[in-house]
């Protein structure tokens, strides 16, 4: 069980340490940077959509962080360490920004978290932190919440075109569980969602599953998440709803995904349930060639009159049921007139059948490509318009490392920090080796290397092309100081400090 060890190590929001309980998967190291991103094992059989891979890693990962990496296994940007999740590019004021959760994740069998959503601009500067501070929450009993600065959960941080964000929260509270055989004064983890103005943190909408138990009954969840021993105390609250995505319809209502109800709910602006799409029984719909269970990441892909296209990551597996049905990406037609649901695209890789028991995401890419991040299975796959898997990138062993959501995005990064340089003398070859990198910089193509025996006024010794996250070059003889400059088409030069050369490599 990972539960107790992870919680104690990651107490507090500003945790900089990382859990490195399992170092069995290889990672990359650099001389000019302390980042240690995973080695991506990539197989590719066709052209992928433009952009870099964005993912987080946790559980027994080597370094807890979020990563932007290329299909060539090169790091582009890594954040400072932390329990970070759902790393992606979104639009704020018409400009691309980076967003991710920063806080603590409470692992399965709970599977939620407490923290903030960070928003960074193109220079990687933190411009907004989205938080919910004043709502009165209680954490699960095993977590010390005294240092919490916000109560936002890991599961959702989707921006709307109105500069608002859709967010989730988990509140441990009391409820009568006697109707399903639990205690009358029982404990639940209520699921909430919000729409919040990201610049002011004003709460524009708040909804709680507990407030709607008349329409979303405890009885209905029993076949998929039986109460068993849950709910007797606040260290074991019955987390029966388990909200894991929120999206907004054009009319201002919301599409909500509940993992344990195996259901998507349309929540009206007054909070009531307009319809339920249940993955096994259909709920208010008839299922014709589609079924799903314990799904994640429900997205509205098209909305025309009474016809919707919704995509989900269909885990089909969870901590309560696993190993029978494989995981798929599903795009489905939802007809609100005929109340029927039919498949549009079912995406899986027959050469690599996956049983993902938690997390996961499905992203629609240009030219009908689809990117799928497999959650508890640390793999990212891209499918082409024919539905064939054309790329797999793996960064850990199944169920050892996990990534909440993965994406592919084009990105231009212009850091306001200086490049990093490390240099040492290779005595056996009588050369000075120079290692240079610039976390997050995407536009430079060349490095200019300066060196000499005094700290100032170093002459330029040469120019070398950028070869990846870290470029290495060597110059003849033993130098005392070096500095480097990054140059590229249309960018200002990034100038490193002048550093002491180590006398031995
Ligand atoms: C690390 O993961 C590997 C591969 O799944 C496994 O064989 C090994 O037992 C794990 N080690 C620890 C310490 O968890
Ligand atoms: C957001 O929070 C992070 C982590 O605590 C902090 O480093 C950063 O300065 C904050 N940014 C803003 C805009 O407040
Ligand atoms: C906050 O919730 C606790 C129960 O968890 C309750 O005792 C307390 O009165 C609430 N406070 C406010 C200000 O609502
Ligand atoms: C959390 O539950 C407590 C009661 O236990 C309640 O007072 C509080 O309002 C709830 N918080 C939210 C955000 O619903
Ligand atoms: C809470 O309930 C669970 C399940 O019944 C039990 O295993 C655990 O010991 C209880 N914890 C406390 C602190 O009472
Ligand atoms: C789920 O089932 C698959 C297939 O039987 C198995 O490989 C995997 O280890 C199981 N995962 C968990 C978390 O039980
Ligand atoms: C090392 O290289 C420098 C510059 O090329 C040269 O001046 C020096 O004599 C060399 N030293 C040795 C030990 O070969």
C-alpha cells in the first residue's frame, strides 16, 4: 500500500521533495541541470501531430513533476518538483498559457487531492494561482490539512472562453448511509464542482453531489461501488460519487463525469440533473454498441441542436473491478431526441491491450488524430484518422508510475531565466568540455561559446548547433571561465553567467 508513505512525505503544498521509491525505470541526467526526466521508450510508425508531449508522473516515479518532452525523447521544460498534475496549454485572454494542479494527491483507494491550479505565461512566470480558500472543507482523516492554502482537487482545471475555470473539490462530511446498509451518522467524501474567475478567484457557480442525492441516489451506485466497510469514520469516508471531469455546454449547463456511478450527468444551471448517461444500463438513454465503466475525461466534441458528440477515456477497470474489459478511447454520438447513444470512434491498440484502473485522458488533435494518456499505465498513444496506433511513448512500469492526464500541444517557450552552463577540463584529452541547457526555451538553434582565463571580457571561441535539451561541446586546452549565449531566429539572445571551469571532469 502506498497510502501512508506518500501522504507523510508530501505533507504541505510547498513540498519540494519527491518520492523515489521505485527507480527501476531509466531516467535522463544532465551536467548543466538537476532535472531527471524519465527516459521515454518511443515506438513510432507514422507521422504524429505537431507539438510536444505534456504529462505528469507520480506514484513511485523517480521525480514528481510535470514534463514537456519531444517525440525524440528530449526534455523541453520541466517544472520545479512537486505533486503536480494535468499539465497542458490553455488560452487566457487569447494567449497560450500553461496550467497544472499543484498540491498533494491522496492516492487510491481515495484518489483525490488538495491544492491550487497554477497558470504560467510563455516565459514560465507564475501569473495566476486559482484557489478556493474560504469554503469550509474537511480533509480525509489521515491527512493533516493545517498548512493547506486552497482546497481545489486534482481532477479538473479546464478553462472556458470567458477566462473562467471549471474545478472540483472533495469535502469529507457526514451523511445518512442507512439506506444502503451503512451507518446512519456515516461519513462520505462529497464531490463538488465550481466555475471560478481565474483572475479574482470569485466563485461563479458551486455544485455538490450531496445536495442532489434526491436525483443521484446512493442505491444507484451500489452495483458499481458497493459501500462495504466505507463510511464508519472520517478516515474512511465513502467516496461514492468521485467526480473526475467537468465541461460546460453552450447553454451554460455542465457535463459532469462520476467514476463510481459509471455515469455522465448533465447538470442544469439550477443544479438539478437534466439527464444521466450510465455506461452499463444507459440511464436515460439506450446504448447501441457502446458501454463504459469507471471512465474519465468526458468532453463535448460537438454540439448541434439535439445531437452531441462526447468523448471519454473508458478505463473499464477500477480498484473494485479489473481485468475483464480493456481500456478504450470512445467518441460517441448522443442523440437527445431519440435518447440513443452510438459509437463514432473506438480507439485501442490491439497489439498492446491496456487495463487502466485509474486516471487517463483523451485529446482530439488536428486531422482526426487522437492522443490518449493511460493514467495508471504510464503510456501515451497517438492514433491516426484510421484509428491505428502510430506512436507509443512509455515512461514507467504499469501500476508503478502513473500520469493523471497526457496531452500533445505546440508550444513556444521564451524563458525569462538565463541558460545554464557547466564546464570541466578533460585532462586526458587536454580539452575543456562545455555543457549547456536552457529549460523551456524552444526557439534557439545555436550556442555561442565564450571562454578564457579571466572572468570578464571572454572571447568567443566558437558556435555549435543545439542538439537537444543539453548540448555538449569541447574546446582545445584548459580554460578557467566560460559563458554561453543561445541564439536563434527572431529571439533575443539568452546569456548565461560566466562560470568557473572545474579542473577535472
Ligand atoms: C519496482 O518496479 C519493478 C517493476 O515493476 C518491480 O519489479 C519492483 O519490485 C519494484 N520495486 C519496488 C521497491 O517497489
Ligand atoms: C502561486 O503559487 C506558487 C506556489 O506556492 C508560488 O510560487 C507563486 O509565486 C504563486 N503565484 C502567484 C501569481 O501568486
Ligand atoms: C465548518 O464545518 C464544520 C464541520 O466540518 C462545522 O463544525 C463548522 O461549524 C463549519 N463552519 C462554518 C463557518 O460553516
Ligand atoms: C463541507 O462539509 C461541512 C459539514 O461537514 C459543511 O459545513 C461545509 O459547508 C462543506 N463544504 C462545502 C464546500 O460544501
Ligand atoms: C475507520 O474505518 C475503517 C473501515 O471500517 C477501519 O479499518 C479503520 O480502522 C477506522 N479508522 C479509525 C481511525 O477508526
Ligand atoms: C488489472 O488487470 C490486468 C489484466 O488482468 C493486470 O495486468 C493488472 O495488473 C491489473 N491491475 C490492477 C491494479 O489490479
Ligand atoms: C593543451 O592544449 C593547449 C592549447 O591547445 C596547449 O597550449 C597545451 O600545450 C596543451 N597541453 C598539453 C599538456 O598538451
